[in-house]
């Protein structure tokens, strides 16, 4: 019996190492308090965070750079929470998504407050364009950005990472430290929540793989 166990053990294939994280050593130095490493780390991640901020907020948003820099320092502050799920760069991008979504939600709340304060039924033009029709004439990504504001944060995060940034379900699960089925459920709920509105936009309907 012992010989059989030994033979079986020898027959086990060698464990394969995961992909090498190019920022791992630099991250360790940052966590150790190395000021030069911190400057290098920020110079590496900020361009990626800028791209994420532009994708979520839109390239013309006035605070894209502010959001990217806020996200960069949030990444540094949260490095102690990183446990090696995925890569440091993907972890950083997730922080940027959450930071940008917080900005979008603040913008939306301020717009609602201004509209509520300024709204006067007697001053609204009778021929005002239908906002849904106007949105339909725009690009797909801006519509998706608006739809993110309507979802609870866990659903919006999964949806943004998957649809806007192109992350796989497995990658999102690693970043969120959640089971794959939980992420699938969040994406399914997000698509269900968006379906009624999405059906008005053929391009968005196709992107979400929804039946008309």
C-alpha cells in the first residue's frame, strides 16, 4: 500500500506557477516605506487609472485627472488589503472603477438636486426633446455610463468591469474576492435591471445579449 501511495505521489504533475506579477517587487518596496519606489509605482499605475477614469466618466469629464490621482492614492492606502488575487494592476484598476463610480454618483445627485430646485412646470418648453430619444442617438458607452448610476454598487462594479473594461467573470471574482457564481449572479441581476431600458437601444440590446 505504501509503495502504491509513493508511486501515485511521484506520478502527480508538478504544480504550475501562476503568471508573474511585474509590480510585485515594486509593491513590496512601497509597503516597506521606500519613497523612491512609491514615486515609481505611482508613475506606472496612474496612466492606467486615467484610462479607466476616462472610460467610466467620459473623456470630457472635468475631473478625470482628479479621479485618477484620488484612485492612485487610494490604491496605495489599500495595498495592505491586497492578498495576491489577480495582479496589482488589476487591483488598481478596480479601485479606479469604484472611485470613478463614486464621482458619477455624486454628479448625478447634484444634478437631481439642481433640477429639483430649478424645476418650474410653467417654464418647461412643450416641444422639449425626449431625453430617451436623444440618448439613443449617442454612442453606446455614454449610455452605459448613465445606466451605471441606476445600479447598486456591487452590481454596477461588476457590470463596469465586464462590459466597459472587458474583464472576465473569473478576473472580476478574483478582484472582488467573491465566488464566480456570485459575480455571475450580479451580472445577471444587472442585466435584468437594465433590460427594460436597454430594449430601446438596439446596440445596447445586442451588447447585453438581450432578446427583444
